[in-house]
């Protein structure tokens, strides 16, 4: 009997030693402390994490914007003068006059900003934009009205996008401010151009152009 008790005691001591040496199982983090790639999580979760680095955001080039805005403004003035001369109806002629007045004013403001910021901007049309003016100059009456209205919608849709992008994401405060102040005017121009393109009445367009 004493031998039996001794063997049982030795076995219990050996079992306790083995339990002490056995490593504890690793626990899976749960709740807000869990991180992608930690044990227990789907390793593919890291592929689904949103990109918050901002690299996908469109970068704004203030100098390029100023140059393109200046060229666009010069073109609008030149085309507006054509509309005053060749427009087939009063609404188109009124719209052309509005373009000359508003874009001449905006061009002068941009020149002042560009000069203060040492940004070189064009003061005359390049070959591409002069060709656009020359093309329309060969039309008159209803044919001119249709082509001019179509171009004005397309041009001002692009203008609104560009000015909005600069106003929201520009890096140069002076250029950014110019874009923000000019944007509402361009949005008005776009609405008027769409009316012309959609054949709204002459009186409606003339009244809106004078507002």
C-alpha cells in the first residue's frame, strides 16, 4: 500500500510539472484593439482598408489655371464681339455683349492678380483659339447663333469645372480667391448659354442677360 501511495504522488508531481511547461494558447484580440494582420483576422482585410492618404485627390496647378483662364477669357471676348456683329437674334447679340463686358472685367482682375504673383499669362490668342474665332467669323444669322450657342455651353461647362476646382483646392490664396469670386458669374453664363442652345425665347434670354 505504501508503494502504491508513493507512485501516485510521483505521478501527480510529474503532471504538475508538465502543466507548468505547457504554453498558454494565444488569444485572439477582439474589439477596438484588433488590428489588420493580427491573429484571428482575415489577412485580406488590409486590402479593403480605404485609402486616406489623399493621393487620389486631383492636384491643382495655380499657374496653369491662371494661364488657361486668361486664354479662355480672351477667347470669350473675341467671340462675344462676333456675336454682337453676326448674331441672328437679339438674345444672341445681348449675350455676346454680356460676354464682352464680364470677361473683360475678369481678364483685368486676373492680370492684376497674375502680376502681383509673378505669374506670366497670355495677352493674345494662340493659334488654336484664333482658329475657333476664325471659324465662327465665317457664319452669320441663324447658322452663327446655333454654332455660337453650342460652343458657349461647352466652353462654360469646362470653365465652371476648372474654376470650381481652383476655388476649392487652389494653393495660391490670391488665385484661389479670384476663382471663387468669378465662379458665380460663369455659372450664370452657363445657364444663359443653355437657354440659347435650347431655343428659349429671345425676350427671356435678353432679360436674363441684362440682370
